């Protein structure tokens, strides 16, 4: 069984038979990624399952590198839900976790009530684009491998958050705390995640989007023009989806504008949760 090839580090926060939200963090994050959002959400309306994804935090891959892929990770998460006797839940995925969340939604739709995808994409539509991205990610991975000490890793993270999609995230008062959390990851493991679960490696989900029947909320930050464009295209193709552009945020919406993020998640999920 695929699940046997993983030792997942996770936390299940239960609130008396309340429906569960599965949270999937982004690249270089960990299971603490949504702590502030969960604090604002936590009015006993939901339970929460938070997980370190392969290559991140304390989760361990116990077999070959192929178990870092989006396909195997998705199957392992479904097996974990089975072990925890979670037949159906809500899902929130950010960036890399959003890509994984979309894969789960399209391949296991019966397992999810509603889904929120924050700054996510269906991958790259053409083989040429995927090959170019794989080449780029390999170069990035080499930089990660060289960042084995904390000073070099911190410099890598500083460069990472200079990307235009992150807007003015470095001006956020909790930016240093976020970096300290990122520094808990192992650069060698992050390299494996990048090489096997990166955007270039994942199968394109663009054509499968039209099959979707799960209610889906797409979120993009107003300063993240790249992902606004991607999500506009997704919303046009993907039935049962809606798009919200969040003010005062770039790529990392739940960090930069936590209150607006939580308000959108709660409003989108609440009516469904009241019925279950």
C-alpha cells in the first residue's frame, strides 16, 4: 500500500463531530502554515487536519524518490484519510498545496464537500513549458542543495521572496517569524519536493478541469498578476468554481491578509457545513 511508504507528521484538531478541513501548505511551508487562520476560524464550527507534506517539516518518505510525486502523495493522503475514518471533508490548499488539492479534487471528488484553492494552478499545459520549468527547477534545486547551512538557506529564502508574485511580503511585521519557520525545513528534502512535485513535473490538469463537479473557490491576491490571470482562465473552464481577488495581498494571501482569507473560507464553507 502506498501509505506504508510515508511517515506523515500531522495533527487532527477535533471539535465534537464538526466537519473537518484538510489544510495543505505551500512549498517550503509546514503544518504550522495556517495557524493564524485556524485561530480565527476556530469557533467550534470545524475540525482541522494539518499535515507536513513530503519533503517538508517532519514527514518522512520511507521509499524511493518517486514517492515525492503529486500522484503518489495524493494517493497516500487518501489512504491517510481512510485510516483516520474521514470519508469526506473540506479542503484548503495553498500554492503547491493548491496544486495537490486540485489533483485530489479532480481524481477523488467524492471525498470533498467544497474546496478552496489559494494561489494555485492546474500545472503547465504544454510539454515544452513543462520541460522548461523542469530545467529551471533543477537549477533552483542546485541552489537549495548548496544552502545546507542556515546563513545560506536564509539568503536563498530572501531571494525567493523577492519574486514579483509575493508583492511587498517582506514589509509584513511577521515576515521574520515566517522565515524562521521556513528555516526549519531541510534544503535537501525541499530539493526532492521541487524535482518530483514541482509544476513542471506534475501532469497538466487543464483538460480535466471541465469535469469538475465539486464546489470550488479560487483565491488570488491583487498584487499577484500571474496567478490572477491563471485563475481567471481556470474559472472560465471549471464548472462550479468562483474566483475572488483578495485586496492587500500577493501570492501568500493567508499570511498577508489573514482576516480576508478566513472570511472568504468561512463564508464559502459554512452553509455546506451546516447541512453536514
